[in-house]
């Protein structure tokens, strides 16, 4: 979703896929806001027995897992800005 939004924004190819990516991104942001900026999977992991509630450390390096919100948040912001600029200039 994030990759698709960035790719289509950079390439200037705004399609239905772009709009689906935007909608899914906004839904994801709404879920995070509702959960006080905590991933719902963290709560689920803790309920299932995880001591620290981390789910990203399974497949990401530790540094990336610790900074996931900052990294993906910046990528979302860049993607939205590129998308908005493409919409307004085309």
C-alpha cells in the first residue's frame, strides 16, 4: 500500500489503485489514533503471552523495529505530499 502510493505519486500515474492506497492509509491512521498511537497488534501480542508486545522484531532488524512509526510515518507523509502535488498540478 505504501509502496504503491509512493510509486504512483512519483510516476504521476494516478489510478484507482492510488485512491485505494490513500483510503487504506487513512483507515490505518484512524486505527492508530483510536488506539492512542499504539498498534493493535501490540495489544494482541501481549494478550497472547509476549513479554514486550513487539511484533515487528520478528522480521525487521532491531533498529528498524524500534523506529517503525517514525520511518513509516515519514514515508506516509512524503507519499501523501507527492500524491497531492500530482493531483493539483495535473
